[in-house]
């Protein structure tokens, strides 16, 4: 029997340049300042995990992720890893500091499960439930002018991607957002639109946006976290006023948060991002949503093919995901990894992955 004793935890900076800054309502990121975690078992099996902190999203930094992961080395090395105890190790990491840095928690659990499923010769999508192996991803139009949005939309359509996500909110106000969304709709009138506010849209601006969109005959497929985190009353009002699907993103970082959304009836969709709190918590969030009959979305921060592939395995394996936003590898100017999900237009497949998540650093 192969040894499951943990021999090494290596943590390294993972800086990946972007073609151009990735802008959301809270700011822009010019480079993916991520962290690579490598877990090695006594038999030489290696598992890889990625932390992708995004300061404009939740304030986490690369230094936070590095420090939190490195702090695990003294207590982790020498411990056993198994199907029965991976959640216990994840909980210990959380208790020892991971709770304050979700991206580090995520990288740690990715590395654990990659090593474990590699050793068991099981693909990660099967570990997560084997419900399926395919997803349709959108691609994002980040912040910028209406002309830039139209150009970005043409490029997305040229890739063969059908669904378009648009960043809205921020300092320029709803009139600017309406101009951008109208420009996108003019280029891609048949594309489902996901409008993502990253908690940067006020209640008044949300009402103005809804009225403006309806006046232009634009009906988005999804309004993703327009309002401030935890504004359940406002979200209920937005559902009633718009008549469109509303997703909770920043509002839900735990299963307890998901239960609150269910109780408040403040979203019909929950966006699960593994970087928020790790894979164990994501499984619990998905279970809450499914039990309540809510739809699911899988998303992420500015992540490489490694983390995005884990998210694809999670969502495809779990099933029940109506929306997928796994496009950030398209924005990276280099790829330091081999392997990962296969993409054809907007269709992602993980069917070819034979063990773990299938992504390894390039030699």
C-alpha cells in the first residue's frame, strides 16, 4: 500500500502577467499575484493547489496567502492523508489561520485532494460526484468604455463563446453601465448576459439600471451580486422590481451564509467560488442550495488553468450548475502549467482527466 504520510509542503510565489488589467467595480488587477502550494507524500505523489487572492474583491493579498500556507508546514509534515481525514486536516488548517484567508484555504485543500485522488488513480471530477464532465463557460467584459466593451464582445464571439459576463458598478454610475451593456447587446443580441456588480451598485443605481435596461429591451440572464454584501432586503426588492434572476456572490462565503440567503429569499442563484473558503465549505454550500432548490453558478478570481480546472471538476462532478464563469485563463499572457480542462468555443470538458485535477507545473 502506498504511503499517505505528508513529507513536504512547498509554497512559492506564482506571478502571471495579464494581457491587460482585469477590472471589477472595486478596482483592477494588472497581474495575477497568486501562490502555488505543492504537497508531496512519502511515496513521491505530488498534489498542487493555487491560491488566487484578489484585493479588489475581498482584500486578500499574495502575502496573506503565502504567510498562511507557510504557517501550516510545522504541524502538517508527518501527518497522514486519507479519504477519511482530509476534511479534518482542512478544518485544522482553517482553525490555525485559514479562516482569515480563503484563497490559502482553497490552495491547501486543492493540494490535499489532488495528491489523494492521484494516489487513488481517480479523477477529481469523479471524486466530486461524477454527475457530468462538461460545462458551458461565459467570458467576461471587464470595466472600460462602451467602445472597448463592443470590441471585447466581438473578440468573445470570435472565440465561439456564447454567454457574456459584464462587469457593472463603480464610480462612473449607471448611465455609463447602460451605455456599455447596450453596446454589447448591439454586437451580440442573442447572447445571454450576466451583469456582475461585485457588490458595487447602490440600491438607487440598481433601480436606474433595471429601468434603463427594460427601456432598451435588454433582459439579462442573471444579475450577479449588484448590491452590498449582506443586503438581503435590497436583493429581495431587486428580484421583485426586475423579474430577473439574482445571484448571491460576495454575500455567500459559507454554508451559514447560504442558509441565510435561503431564509431571506434574497437570491435564486448562489455563486460558488472555491477561493472564498475552500472546497469543503463549497461542498456544504452546494448541499444547502440544492436542498433549497436554488440554482448554482461556479466562478473564480483571476486564476490560472490549475484552479479553474479544479472548479470545472467541482461543478461538473457535482452537477446542478446553471452558470459557469471559468474564463480567467483566457486573460493570462502566459501559462506555467501543462494539462487542464479542454475548451471548444465555450464548452469545457474534464472527461480526459484520469487522476487528480491533471494540472502540473511545466518543467
